[in-house]
């Protein structure tokens, strides 16, 4: 969020983070923000939700031996940048991060075409798995 200058981000788990109001998901803040938007736009929740396009998401968990910075892995950040460039104009995204609780890298790709997401996920996962995979 800081890198992109975003105020709002969300996860499929339902966590929404409004960076002007906190650094973690908070249901009460989310409810108040949505009510504020409804009031300022004079629209119902159903009307607001109509502007949202839901895309398929593909999450790939990659077992790792160590959590080496992705920038140190050959080809990984280049693939992430390439996929982001392809998906972003269509409203898609890519997120590659290490789990905070498990020895895994988590890769999320989101976009309009699931077959394309599967291909992109393989292209990013393979060099990651080859270089830090758990075996």
C-alpha cells in the first residue's frame, strides 16, 4: 500500500485496510467507511457493488527452505514485473510474499482469465521453487 500510495486494499478473507485509519483490517472501520461512501454518493450498497468486477484469483503456496529476498532470486522479480504489466491494464494484480507463519512463499495472481493465471503462476513459481524450494 505504501509503495503504490493506496489508501484502500482488501483480501479475499474479507479484511479491508484503510491506511488513513489504521494498519490492519478492522470491521467497524470498514462498515463506517462504506456507510460514509453510501451517504456521500447517495447510493445503496447494491448500487455501489454494481461497479465492482470480480476476477478469478489463483493462490499458489511454494514450500521454501529459507526466505531469501525475492530480489536475490534469479528471474523471479522480472517475471513478477512482466505479469504485473500484462494484468494491471485489465484490472488484475500479482502479489508475491513470504508467509509470516509458515515456510512458504505465497503467490496470488488475479485477472479475468483463469487459464492465463495458471500459466503466469507457473512462470513465477518455477524459478522460486528451483532456488529456495523445500525439496
